[in-house]
C-alpha cells in the first residue's frame, strides 16, 4: 500500500521576507509515484521564479512558473526538484510550495 507524502520546498530567501536570486536545496522525489505540486502565492509577492525538475541533476527543466497559485503534475521521469529564483522580490507571508505523491 502506498502512502501520501508532501514535501515543503524552501524558496531561497533572506530570512526577512524577500526571495533572493538563486536555487533552493535539491529535493529527491524518486521514491514517489503520481507526483504533483501545490503552490500558494501570497498577495503582494513580487519575486519571479520556477519549479524545476531533473532526471539526473545535470539538466534542469521548468515544470511550472511560480507566477500564480496553482497545482499541477510533476512528470514521473523527474527524480529531483528545486526552486530557481531569477528575479528577487517580496516573498509574502503565506507563500508555500509543496511537492507530493505516493511513497512507493
């Protein structure tokens, strides 16, 4: 039997409520099936970034732009995910990004 797991991805930030240019820690998701993401963007958030996925941590592909709250699928072939911030800005107090799926 598979159990659901949700992993919080930390958006690169300065600790004072601002997203900073850079990439987050890489999160391993190869132990999951039926993968997806859930992004909640706070009102007033001004940063620009993407959720990215990789098979081997060598090439990174955009899964979703973090421009608005939403949910979506993460391709089964992705073994790793990260957040990449391209333009710094306000993070917002309620901004959160989760990746989840069924643990194999």
